[in-house]
C-alpha cells in the first residue's frame, strides 16, 4: 500500500490521569471461543447421556454440531456467538433435568449462573430469561397442589429469571452512569438503529423481514421442523413429554427476538444472529428418539414426576439413524448458505480464503475479495502506529470505525477512545493533553456520528486549524472509509 508521508516533529506526551481499561487483546483471544463451543458440545452431549441414549448416537449428534461450518467459523474468532451458545446450552440442559426431578439446584444453575452470564454476553438473552421464567412458573403451577401453588410458581420463576433480570437492570444502570443512556445499544449514536440510519439502509417490510429470518433458520438447521414434529409425535401425552418445551422455549425465544428485531428494522440482516437454530436442532435430536435408563438423581423435589422405565426399543438402530441423518443434512446446507451474499454477508468472503482465484474476473470473485479485504487497511494502520513506538494515550480516535484499528494493534493503550473517562477533555485540548495524532474518517454516512467530526466539523478536510495532515490512507475494504491521520500542532503553532 503506497501512502504519502509528511514528516514533522512530534510533540512530547504530557502526563495524563490514570484510567481503567481492558485490553482488547486480552478479551478476544482466539482460543477462548473454541473453548466455549467445546463446552457447548459437552452440554449437548450431556443431554443424551443424561437420558441414557446409546453412546454412539449421542457422540454422533454432538460431533455433527461441532463440525457445522458456522460453529467452526465462529469458534475461531472472538465474537459473542460462542459464549452465548455455551451458556444457553448449559441452561437448557439443567432445565431439562429440572423437568424430570424438580431439583431446585438446577434452577439455581440455569438461572443464577448460565442465563445471567448469557445476558452479559448478548442482549437477546433477555428474551430467553423471560421465557424461562414463564415456562418454569407455569410448570410448577401445574405440578404443585393447592394452596401454595401460586407462591411456589412465583418463587421458582423468580429463581430462574431473577438473576438474569438483575443483570438486565444492573447493566442498564451501569450504561446510564457511563454513557447517560440506559440502553445505548438501541438509542445511542453507536447503536444498531443509528448505524442503519447512517448507512442509508432501508427498513424491511415486516413480513419480508420474518421471511428472511425463516430462510436463515432453514439454512442453519434445515431439518429443524421435521425433527421437532417427529419428537412431538413420539412424546405427546406420554411421560416426560414436557422436556420438549425447554429447548423450544429457550432457544426459540432467542430466534423469535432476532426475527422480530430484524423485521422491525432495529438490527442487521446477518446469518449469525440465528445461529442458535443449530443447538436447538441438536438438542431436539437428543429428545426425539427412544431413551434408556435416565441418570439417577441425588435430590428429587417434592413435585418430581414418577421415574419411568427405559424404552424397550432403545437399542434398535432404525429408531436413531433417521434422526442422526436429518441432523447431518445441516452440514452441507449450512456450508452452501454461508456462500450466499444475501443471507450471509459476513461469511460470504470465506470463499476468497478457502477457494482463492486471483485470476478470476467474475463479479462473484470480485465481491468476495472486496469483502475479504475489509479491515485490511485498518490492520496496516495499526501496524504502522505500533512501529512508531508512540507513548500511551497519544492517538485519539472514535470507535465508530476505529475499533478495527484497536483490535489489530499490539499496543492498544496507545489510543484514546470515547469510553475513556478523559476522552472529552483530551479531544477539546489535544495539544495540552499530550495527543500526537488524530485518526479521522470522512464526515459522511456513519462518519457523521464520529466524535472527532462532531467536535471539529472541518477536521477531515482541513485539520480544523489544530492539526497538520501527515498520512492519507485509501481503504481497500468493502464500504470502508478512507482514513486521514493528522499530527497535532504544538500550542500556538498554525496549521501547515
């Protein structure tokens, strides 16, 4: 990449107050998502072993989950899908066990730990928390004998949903204290709705949005409906048929939340938002077959249903092979779905990595390579700044687009971003605060919300009389802005 360089003396960094921050490198370690997905596979395998299914079948279904292309892809990056699926699968397994033995400890684990942490991972977990409280409350009300049935139902519902609700309120309070907005994800200039508006994306028709969500779910779990129907037919009005309600309610709440969010125009058309369809299909496959001897329980609750004998046909392979085959269909179908730019705009560029063809002149390959180049320029910027060995807190940028630079930097403390408590003071007086460089984007599209452009409307074009242009960096990525890096002038020094 060729960029013009304007040389000049850099001002010395001034001392600045101590700040608390979390290094992006420490949070988004590449191994962490793989551990979470491994844990999710263990939980899904545990649903089968808890029910005494043939080990070969349980392992096969769990492996099919683990090798699904979406699971492999998001298990190799630092995004939130992996921990979210782990926590939700952990909660689902525990709630299935609670359905069978009424042990209050399962509610504590599912609600007090798993779903509470899930909400701190992804905000759509709030729908799962509410759905779990409703499911547990209704189940307890139907099981308990009067007169304490209402009180018992409320207590169980609070036990499973209370911690998640507390996390919801606590996170909103912390957000309000830090940003002035309780639900910044929806209302701030950095939220999804603001991004959609700034990017000029049109809101889909509600029906079309629901159809889009249904297609995404079908691409990730094409056999979801047949497995669910077969499981319902096998278990309806039979002992323990209610266990089917757990995955359908918990995972289904997340899918419904995402479908409604997109149809109402408050989120993006991303395939990954519906990834919980994969563990939902896997979990149903564990429940849609004859079971063996259920795992023995240590503490059976007062309203636990009677223990049922194992199914006499559990060893007939013909009862398991069709369901396993139905789960296996998802692997090639999902791989194909990830190559469709309409439904998988974030995964589509994998074609340029897995099947590179630099000599191709097709429009498809050109699009793949443009998307694959996204954030390449930002990585070059990060590496360039790292090589300058700048002092801490010497480059100020907004995270509207600058997050990619920070994530690629080996020295993230070099940057000052809006979440830093002294960001506003340093932005107002960069020279006095020891700032060396201002990293800017054009004040158009999403760049209109960039804090540097809001404070200095002419910064990108002229330097706003506080800085001198040092680098102009054309962007190779798809729909990414061209960057300009301005060197902050010494106090009382006119702009060049």
